[in-house]
C-alpha cells in the first residue's frame, strides 16, 4: 500500500551552488542523496524531512531559506526520489531516514550546535519517529501539516463509502500521536485550519499529546504547507524563540 503515500519524482536533482552533496548508505549497495547548507556560527543545525512529492530540486528551497536566516540545514531524498536508490516503501524510508540523521548529527560542522528536526506533511510523521528515537541528540522539533499515522490519513483521504478499505488493509509502522507523548523538548506545530490534505485536527492532536513543557500550536490559514509562503518572518521568529535559552 506504499503507492498511496509516496509520489517520488525520479528526475535528476539540480543542486543549489550553496550546498554540498552526500550519498548516505542505508542498505547493501543502496544510498540516499542528501545536501548540506553549511553556515559559520549557525543559530542551530536543522535536519529536514520533506513531504511525499517532488524531490530535492524543489525542496532544497526550504533548506536554503533557513540557511539564509542563519541556520545550517541538511535535507535528503527518500529512496526512489531524485538521485536516491531503493524503493519508496515504509521500511526503506524509515531505515534511510535514521541513517541520514546519524550522518547529519555526526558531521563535524553539526557537532556542538543546537539541533532541530523539522518535518513537513509525511515528513512530519517521520520527524515524530526520528524525534522519539533520537531525543537525546536533539534540542527541538518543528512540524508543519503533519498527520498522526498512516491508517488515519488513509481513512481521511478515502471517500466515506470506501473507508472500511484503509481500515482493513493499511497498517501504521508507528503512531505519531503516541510517540509525541514522550517528547520533552521544545515543540512548534504549524497547521492550517484550511488544510485539505492533512486535517487541522491531526496537528492539534499531536500538539495536545506532546509531553513538552515548552510547546506551541501556530494556527494558520491557507493551503497545505503554506507557512513559509504566507508569513516567513513570523515562522523564522518562532523557530528562534523555540531554541532561545
């Protein structure tokens, strides 16, 4: 059922001249493609998990925007996307995401800096997993347009008369709404009340369940994943606040 969640753009990635690229092994003879925007004396280092469509040619613009605001950023393509090997399947996406995070946190330029995991849509669901499993290596989490789990989003996107089908055939590798209960670090959840892809209620549930003492639900308007497009300055300010002492 992976075809319902992943829509890989397999075209070759055109990399920004400001970034350095890496190929990160995650299975025998398989690797995923990542790019790193380095910054001298960064505010923090951000590990970005993108949504289920496109590839780094487009998604790197988010990383570069944050880089221009003073962060160093790392973003990679899931298996089968862009220059990455493998297949866009839950098991390979989960494994490669962890390997990419390990690579990110071990970079000499990243060590000694504050570290943020940031996820968009499907990448937000994946960020919940990475955050839960690597909380000791992270300082904050940012989620935009995230869903709780694969089964729930499958049911939401299926016409009512057929909703028994995803309930029967879709499983969830992990439940983000449960994992977030163990998250104790600062958290920013960004979600639009007009989101037609991932409903606002899912973002609100993640926020409500979070174990963080320092957390914020930033409710916006507009379509799915429009936070930066609608108000990038406020977005930047909220991330800065998230990691402030």
